[in-house]
C-alpha cells in the first residue's frame, strides 16, 4: 500500500482564529487550499473573547456580522482603587473605545462562537467545498529550496506528510473535572500527546505538496519548531487566573469593564460578556507550585517549598480562583454560578524573530507572539496577521502578482508584534504590581500612571492606527514624511491631509449617486481580493478643471493603454482586479447619471450597467451627512486618488489628472504581472444581476 | 381503516406571509399549532416585495433582521410627467419614507426570501419542532357552537378534515413557459384544481380538532367561503402588468422609485429591487380579452370582439408587458434581461364584511382585503392582521386571558382595511387615469393632485400611524380625545403629550443603566408575548416627590397585593407576563445601581440579578443622545407610566404613584384571568444567564 499523494495551493495548519482567517481569504478568492487541525473538535467555551474595532471592520468586510450583533459592546472602563480605609472607590470612568476611531467599538464574545461564524463563511464562500479537516496531524515538512525560488505560480515546493489520527488520539486532554478549562493548553501545550502517537502507516498518512504552508498552530507551534525558530522574550512570576461565570455580587459596576487594584491582595479586570456572563482576570498572589520545581536560588537556600517554581496546574480550581477574587473585591462580596470556563496563565512577552522560511512556509498568530491576554490583543493580532497574508498568497497563487509581495508579510506584522509586547510589558507590570497608596512611603506602582498608560494604549489596542512600512505595496515619498507627537514618522499627502499612508482606509458615509442610499464607503470595498482606486472627483459640476480631469480619466480607462486593461486577463470583467470607485462632492441632484463617463459605470458582457460604483458626499434623507471629504482632508475643489489594498490599507495618494494616473500605473507596475492566459470561465450561479458578488472575484 | 384523529390549539391554513406571521407568534409563545398549505412548494420568485416601516419594526421585534439587511432601501420617489413636447420630465423628487416616522425605511425584497426568514424563525423558536406541512388540503370545517361559547381554554370546538395530497395534486399550476409568473393565481385562483381532486380515503385524511382556526388562504380563500362570507367592493377595467427584471435603459432614474405618467400610453411605477433587479408596474392599455366573455352591453350592441370582458391571461407574456412599457418610457429606451417573474392584475378594491365566525375561526390577509399592489400594502397589511391576532390567541389558548380579547381582532383590523381600500381607490384612479396636460382642455387627472395624494398617503402606508379603537385592550378616556388636522379623534394623555394611545409605541434610543450601552427601547421589548409597563421615573435624583414615587412602586411590586403577582402563575418568573421597564431621566453617573428598588431589577430563583430592565435618557459615548423624554412628550419632573401591549401598541398612559398603579391594575383586571394552576416547569436549555430569552415566555 502506498500513501495517498495530493497537491493544494495552500496548506493551513491549525484552525484557530489565525488559520480560519487565512482560510476565509482563500475561500473568498477562489484559491484551492486545505486547513487541518489535530484536535477532533472545535472549542465551545472560553479562550479569547475581546474583539477590537479593526477586527470588526475586517469581519464586516467579509460580511461576517454575527460577532458584532451577538457580542457585548463595552462602553466604559471604571477604575477602582484602595481608599486607604480598607475599602475601594471608583477613581475614574473613561469610554472603553476611543471616540470616533472606528464605526465599531470594542466588544466581547467567546472564541468558539467567533470561530463558528468563520466556519459558516468559509463554507458559503467556497460553495460548501472547503471545510476544516479535524484530527489530522502534520508529521514532517520539507521545502525544496530550488523549487521554492521559482517565480512560477505552478510549482509545489513544500511537502508535508499528514497523519489521520483516530478518535482517541485526536481528543484534546484537559485537567480538572467537568468544567471546561484551558489549563492543559496554557501550561504544557498539547504537542507531546499528539506526537507520541504511534502506528504511522501508508493507510493513515498522506503526502501533500503545497505551494505555500501557513502555520497557525499556536504558542507551542510545531511548524515554528520545524523551521528551527526560537521565540525571544521573557516571562515573569505574575500568575493570573481567568473565570467566566455569572456573578452574584453587590459590586455596583459588575456590568462595566473594570480595572480594580486592591491594597494588598492583587488586581482584577472585569470584562462583562454576552448573556450575563462576566469574565474575570484575577491576580493569583499565592499559586500552588510543583514542589519538585524549586528555583536554583531556592535550592541553594535549602528551601522546603518553592514559591517561584513551576505552577502546579492540577491544583488551580475555580474555587481557588474565586477565593482570590473575593479578597480583592473586599469589602464587596462576590459569588458566581454558571461557570463556563477557567484557566490560569503566567505573564510573559515573547516574539518570534523570523516569521517564514523561504517565503514558502509562514507562521502566524500565537506561533509568532505571546503576551498577557487582558488587553484583548492575542486573538485580534493573530487574525490580523493572516488578514495581511491571505490576499497576498491569493494574488501570488493565481499568478497575478510577483512573489516578492510575500516578503512584506513579516516586515509589516513583526513590527506590530514588537509594539504589542512593549505595550503589554508596561501595562501588565503596572497592573500586577502592588499599588502605591497616597500618604504611604512605599515603592508601589502609581495608579495614575496605570490609568494614563491604559488610556494611551486604547488607540493602539483598537488596531486602527497600525502603520505599515514602505515597500512595493506602500508608497511613502520622503517629502510627505513628518514626525507625529510620539516621534513616529507618518506619511501624509496634503491632497488627503487626514489620511496616513500605510494605515487602514477609514470609512465615511457617502450616498450612492444612482439610488441616494447611504453607504459606508468601506462597505463598497469588501474583502474580495481587489485593489481599489477611490477617485475623489471633487465638486466637478462647479469646476471646469475637475470636469476636464474626469474626462481625461474616463478616456484613459476606456483606452487600450489603461493599466487596468493591461493587468486584467482577457475575458474577465474589467473590475476583477482593480476597481475604480468614484466619490464626488457636487450636490447629488445637480448631476444626472449619464454625465459620468461610461468607464466609471462600466457595463458587463450582457450590457448590464453597474449602478453602484459612483458615490456622492451629500446629505441623506434619513441618516444625516457623512462629510467624507472633510473626514479625509480632501479639498472638494482639488480632489485626489486614494489607492487602497485588498486588505483596506492605503497604498498611495495621488493627484487627479494625467500625473496621478501615471503614479498609480507605476505603483501597480511594481508588482502586478501581465497575464499570460485568459480568464477561466466561471459558471454564473445567479443571474440576479450586478450586485451579486458571491463568486470569488480572483477566480478568473 | 379509520382516519387519523388529532388535536392542536391552533390550525393555520395557508403558509403565506399572514399564516407565517401567525405561526411565528405561536412558536415564540410556546403554543401548540399546525400550519398547512395545499401547495407543494414555497414560492421562489415574484409576488409581493414591499416592506413598510412598521413591518420592519415588527420583524426586528422577533429578531428577524434578514429582510432589512438584504433588501433594497428605497430613498426617493421621482415623479415623471409629459413635457407637452412628446417627452417626459422629472417634475419632483420626494423622500420615499416620511422623515422620522420610524427607525426603518420602506424597502423591497421578494416575498419568497421574506418567507424563508419566517421559516427559519419558526423553526428556531420551536426548537425545530414546528414546520409548515405542505401538500395538505382542508376538506371541511365544522364548529361545535356550544363548545365554541365555552370560556375554558381546554375545549376543541373546531373540526377540520385534512387531506394529504399526492405530489401531482399538490403541484401549483401556472401559465406560460419557463418563466415564473403569477397569472394563474391572479386571475383564476387555484382552488378548482385542488378541490377537484378525488380519492379521499381514511388512508390520506385526518380529522383534526382545534381550539382555533386561522384562514390565511388568500384572495380566493376556501375558509372564507366555508364561513359563507362574501367580499364587498368593486373592480375596475384597469389592467396592469408586473415585470421583475434587470433593465437595460437610458432612463436616468431607473434605480429610484418612479411614478411615470405618459401623455397617451398609460403609467408606470418603477421599484428598484435587490441584486440589480427592478420591478415595473406597467399599465396595459390594450389587454387581450377572451372573445367569449363579452359584456352585456357589448352583446346587446352586437360587438364582434370584447374590450371589457375577461382578460385572456394566456396571451399576457413578458414581451407583451415590456412592449407596453417601452411606449410609456418614450423617448427613453428600455429593454430587460434576467426576467425573474411577471404577472398581470385587474384593479379592484374589496373587503370582507366579517372576519371570523364565533371568534373561533378567523380569516386574515388577502382573504379579508384585496386591492392594487403598487402602494406595497397587501403583504404588509396581511402580516399585521395576524401580528394583531397571534398574541391574543396565545394568551387565550394558555388560559391567561378572557376569550373576549379575540373580539378586538376584527374591530381593530377591519377599520384599517377600509382605510386602505379608500386610499388605494383614490390613488389608483389618479395613477391609471389619462393625465391632464397644461394648456389642454381635457378631463384628465391632475398630476399635481396625484403627487399630493401620494405624499399624503406615505404616512398611512408606512403602517406607523394605525390607531386602534377603544376596547378592553385600549383605554381611551373621553377627556383625552381631540380631533387632529384630518378630523380624526386622537387620544393623548398630557403626561405623554407625543404618544397617541392606540398607536404603536415608537422607539427611542436610551442607555442601559448598568452598562451604558445604547439600545433602542423597542429592542428591550421584543415580541415574546409579554405586556410591558414602561416606568418613566423622571429625574428622580433631583426630585424628592419622584424618589418617593419610586419607593411606592418598588414596595407595591414586591408586595403580595401586586397585580403582577396576582396574575403570574406560581413558579413562573415574576416578569413572565407583565414586565416593568424603567427609563429614568437623571444623569446616568449620578445614580448608583443599588439605589433602584430590588423589584425593578428582580432576581431569579438562582439569585441572578436582572441588569437589563433599567434605562436612562442620557448621552452615549459613541451614539449621541436619544432624547427619549422629549420624543414621548414626557416631562422629566413629572414622569408617567406607559402600558404597551405584546404587539407594541400603547394601551394606556397613567400617572406615577398610587393612582396610576391602580389605573393599570384596573386595566389588567379587565381581561387577565387569575391563574388556576402553577407554571409548568420548562427545562432550561442554556444556563448562560439572564439575557437569554429564547425560551417561550408564555410557556409557563
């Protein structure tokens, strides 16, 4: 018997949030892929729960609205501190999310539910063809270095041997009784269990050849180890417990996010969740330790027991964690019921120095960065890693772009990981440290500083201000660079004075010209793999120069020399890879539909006109005015082009007219390949018309 | 072999929108029911498509958000008229929905999709137990008059014999070729086909005994005929065609709703739909007639052909309808592709004089009223009929209310039907009539009047201003009656000067006191069968009298004499039938949670506190200020109680303090029964906590 052999474009190892985000991109773009997980079942409780603004924006861009609709939207953070008289008092309230930073706010929902929305989307985007394969373990991974260097999209340089686990092998281990918990995964990792399994045979193994592999297999990543990469960073002695339960308490702010410092017993963070549950992050001052794990200094001192050695996870119970919480909450009382999940973790900050090998095998998510969970960053950052990577893989697998765009993945995401652990390092020290109390002469941490760091970190934590480095995908001309208040170099083209090149294109409400319907501009730019040129045409009806520039653009786009024509395979719709969206600033009713050049409202092969590519920055009947030009800092008498990447990041800003068109052409010339074959014909599943975009756009 | 015999609380005959709405209510309230339809399949195209504001509010109250999310939201109506030079011009634009009348706007989505959302909801609300039984025909219906008069909830006075059709029998007939159309149903009705089927035997029949039967079986209602009720009204000679397709046109407003009057060729209404489709209502000036159907006057005159007789439906094709449209659109050109559905109809207005028999068998929807479809009223009114009836059936079936509340159904809904056909009569005459052109001396209709009637009808058409008559469910004291600008008597208690008693309780944004989360108040009042007492507590922190009144209420509610305690079966949660929601007007952060009496934030048997019953009219962090007190015309220094029915209609407004409490007690004393048995224990399917309300609330 010979092991089964097969190929796929991308193999995703691990079906947590990072892996599922990769799969969502590839399914949406119509790229063949496989996604495997060694565990037999998805998670149903616990794990991560925080969703940041940028993550919600990305979910919306895939049409995944469930997390926002079902989650608890946190509004306010209350700070509680010792009052010096044995009690606690509320020292401050602040909005949980920075006002105006996004159309979404930070919210919380348990990870299992979030994953289930991904699974639905992967299924619907692939017409039911793609699904997570569970109980599959990778045994080995090999890269053919010579093939790996090929620019061709048709080579499969990575070979992975997979093993089908039997039911017992695939069952995740856990400590404790009936209540779901994350202790096993947290402290030990469960690689040992899986890799100790025996009995590999041709019958239960498969040899899979892939163009690319993405390791999304968590903090104890097997893929990372195979690549020989070691995490760098440090860990601390601070141990925290986590408890998801319904509280019974006389503490008044239990349905607000709270940061509570007690005088003597440590700190708590309260995270009010969906369905009446509250997540508690509880500092564990006295943690049961494994007596055999004394530190060197303890051994030298001949200590009987250890207070710094390895945590004895089997003795961490919900009762133990609750007991610690009760001391911190004093004089308030707290009990819980409906315990959903619990765990404990030791705070540390680690980053992987390298995120890929040969730009063929990548790692992402917890495999690249670990830190404390209280700022709600782990799951979000992990998903944003592969949101960055997924579309690049799609373009390269389809032969649409030069593989060099894959090099931007590590460059763009690793910097963010370093920023994250620096932030976490600072915050967790201030949260876990004993507070300095007024009138006392100790070396405790300043709670005022804690609040300041917390407040300042909110913008970073939202995920909305991440700024990617210059590269072939990010054009940041030196003359536009300027240091901001924190000393960071930001690139802003004065044509769009409120848009930072390299950050995500923020949304504003505009109206469709044809229907007068209010839309968030971002909703016209879903994550379907396309680049967008947002053409801010200005108040062209009252400005002859702008009208002329519109004509120049219209003619260019319909000419044979247009770069969009050059890069779009013959037989494909003209907006398949690069879509032009118009946002003008003339009064809506002053303009008639047919005044716009045909190329801005293109017809398809069936002569059906696209009525949904032209927008106006004007007042709506029922939803107010979006003031988009003001928001982006664009002068309606000047206008601008804004080029937006498939992941929503601003690639470049250019002036209207010939000069700007040439700049944009040059940008795409930098990495897009001229197609060598015509588009594959995709069966039209629904003739319902133009607005139906459920087909993979990149499946040309 | 003996026919199967069975019982159910409610039998619903017909699974169109009216029937599905009934089923949704009963599933939500946990009432045993059956819903049958003689046709073998649900519809997939065509039929109705307009959704009015009030309907969308009701959908929201059931958690049915799909229609709003997927539909096309119409923004603007454009009026086009002959310019006197052989062309057309846009004479006016108006917002499609009256500004501020609802948080939703009129939108369009095809009926089959809407029905599928209902089917999902019925399934999820009944834990998968309830579903539409298709291919089932009622053969006979009998009411036991003596049993029917019983006040007991445990009698089954209606006997219906049902027949299981075989596949061929259950297949709906249609004219024409492959393209779906509604001609057969429209002109002939399909009762003949079904009732001509033979071979009834014990093997394929069932004898079903029900407490109540609801006939939702359409314009040619079999149930109505069994009750011996004849429709009253008139029909006209105006024939219109309907076409759903993707347009290819140079008409500039094709994605706006348009009312187009041509000089000579009749009128068109353009309804832009989802997925690029447009629905056209097209006046057919020359309709093919059945030559054998000459009118009496034609026969007398010895006419060779008929121009007024029966329409020959077999000769109405998409091409014929499109041809008529092309003439009206001149000088603009129009062609279509992707034809989804078509039909034709003859305008008439008819209402059933009686809507029930013995208050045991009811009819609803098209069985009670038919009219022209252009104002988007048919499907909406039908659903609102059974939205009115469903909860009343639930309360009576459970033995919670006196059966007399069922008498309010006909009284409340028939008046609305008369108003509707009067409106339709006026509008359709103005739309179908030849227009009077300026400078010409003819008797054509005034297009200015048409626009005025259209504009004025928008508020009525929204469904948001329906005002139910006084009854045991609607307390309208004479001293509060005042004629409005149209001469209609409206009842407004000055304590809530902008709330009309008898109309639906409009929503306003408020914040939850415990979480500071913005909520639409209506979202805190889902359609789950409960009455609500909305306690507008005023600015009680700055008003000792209001604080005192809060204490009085708190004590009353926790006392044994409370009417809520009296009417709630023992063992049931205290908010199972009548829920108290507090909306105060003190600054949110000036009040601490535990200052509110416990009875306003009740605990359940497990001591879990309800954090979601107390709201505040204050500014939010990210969503502005709802100004609820201002919207309802309630003085924050006075406050008020507003009692809201399970279907969201304002039942009464009462003053705070003892007097108001007594008024409200008297209201409920008027129809609620004192329970004679304890609540049935319902298994808790999810321990997740308090906010989970997926269990049927009335399933006590």
